[in-house]
C-alpha cells in the first residue's frame, strides 16, 4: 500500500510510520503546500491545512492514502493554545480528521504570535535551539519533554488510522 505524507518534517514522518507499523506500506514524504497561512490561527485553518496536505500528497504520489498533519494555534478565553490536527484522505471517502493535545502557550510566546510571528522561529529563539519544529516541538519544550512533537502527532495518527479501519470494517473491507 502506498501512503504519501504531505511533509518532510521528521516528527510528522515518525508519527505516520509509528501508526502504520503493523502494516506493509511504502511511505513517501512529499513537500506540499498547506494552502493556509504559515502560522494557522484557528482550529478551522489548521484542519484545512491538514486536509489540503493529505489530498495534495495523495494526488501527487498517486497514493492509496494521503496524510496531512498540521500544527497551529487557537485563541481561547484562557489564552493562545497550541493545537494540532491531522487528515487522512483515501480514494472514495471523505477526508477523515482528528485533533490532538492542546496546551496553553506562555504569554511571552503568545504575544509574539499575535504580533504576526510564526511559532517555529519564535521557539528556536526562545529555546536557544535550532529546528525545534523538526524535533521536540513547542510541546516538548513546554512539557519538559514529557510529550514531544512526534508523540503528539502519533496520537493524532492513531485516531486517523482507527477511524479509517472502522470505516473499512463497516464496508466489509480491511486495510492492507
């Protein structure tokens, strides 16, 4: 089975590999545009980015399944929350979506994002590290490494895969 993931980010690739580890698959990472702002600023925008990536990756690779994983932020009455969403696009089905963990971002980070900066570069500067988004992610920094970005997206991937398997089961089919 050919699966395309709409990113070359190692944390996202690891999450997809982890979710499909019990299946014989070929996973192809493809850089595709999200079609949303570099810094998605709502659940809806983050979901749209994930769906766009999943559909574009599947189409570009001619894959059976396309995966899109997108990180963003969401304003709440409590402050700016880190959010993450995923989408699975399979032929003949509506895209499947799932969201993951949320944490409140510190005010000093939220202020910069609200002023127009993007989380990735802000986190690199804040943590005095490089490529935080490709490694532990903001979630890793702010949870003291109890949860890293790959783990956060792995949870989303399990939700996506489980929903996909359930839909196939209802149709009398199986994956793989």
